[in-house]
């Protein structure tokens, strides 16, 4: 078992927590910038969700709507 295999397993087990952290990080940036860069933050969140999905065996982490 390689390092990335173990990482993928952990991502699958904790995908709800990971999505929550991505969402909270974006909300934090939006609050500090008065949502001035909200579209960029959303793109970053989507990018992170895609990458997390790749490591988690191809299962995308669904986007949470606030």
C-alpha cells in the first residue's frame, strides 16, 4: 500500500469533514474580503473538491449549498 492509497482511503472515510473544511475556508475568505472575490473563492473550492475526488477514488465531493 502506497502513501496515496492510504490517503485515498482516508479521504473516502472523511469526505464530509473535508467538504465542510473547504466550505468553511471559503466562507472565512468571503467574510474577510466582504465577498469581493466570491467567484474566485468558489472556483478554488470547486478545484479543491475535484482534487479531493481524484484522490478519493474518483468520487467527487458534492458541493454544499449554504
